C-alpha cells in the first residue's frame, strides 16, 4: 500500500504521509492538520473559494 501520495495543492507539489503509530515529540515541525470525517458512508468535504473541495483542516496558529 502506498501511504505517501503526491498531490498538486494550489500549484504546490506536496507529499502526504500517513503515520498511524507515530508519536510526535517536537510539535514545532507540524505545519498543518487535516481530518477525514466519515458518517453513514459519506465523507465530509469543505469548499474553499478559489481551490475547490478539500478535507477540513488548516494551519497551526500560535496559542
């Protein structure tokens, strides 16, 4: 199974990685967080103006 797909995210080529058992000891390296929400066989997506549909998430803010 390939758990590192590459995506074009608004003109930026990114590698997405799933690490199901990874413990994070240095949270300063985390730059964004996204979630996949399942409900009754459906997946939740959000529509972002100018980008289209995405999984809910965002960038980390101080505090």
